[in-house]
C-alpha cells in the first residue's frame, strides 16, 4: 500500500468512526487515539491539514492544535474531535483517571460546620 493510499484510508476511517451510531446510548463526545509506542506520531503532520478536528494532548500550542485536557475540551468544533495520545500521555491519562476514582468516595464529604 502506498503512503498516500494509506493516509487516505486512515482519514476515511477516522471520519467514519466519528459518525453517530443511532443505536448508541449517548452521542460520541470525542475519539481517543492512543499511540503508546508512538508509531503513528509522524503521520500527524500529514493528517492535520485534512482533519481539523485532530487535536493532540501536549503542551499548549493552538497553532498546532495541541494543548492540555482543559483546552482540548473547550476547542470549538462542528465535528467530533479525535485526540491523539502518545505513550507519555496515555500513561498520564490513566494515572489521572485512577487518582480521580480513588478520590471519588470523598466527593461531597466536606461540610461547612460553621
């Protein structure tokens, strides 16, 4: 498969993945694209011009559509965003999720006794 054919195939499949499935319980909010071994990182430069909804979880750089999680949640788009996560980001995201779950029982426990 030539590189251009592969890129076209990848773009078609990323776009198709974002199509709402009427049988789902809730509409898709985003697509996470984990790349733990960073094998697809070099494709980002070729995909960005065609996929404006492709965002990258990295330090803040809006010109390259990269940013922290709070920025990624706030980026306006008329399309479902695809968020690329490299190895470091996958591990960080999992650690944050696990920490949040550990704190969950404490939510709402703080009370003002004044």
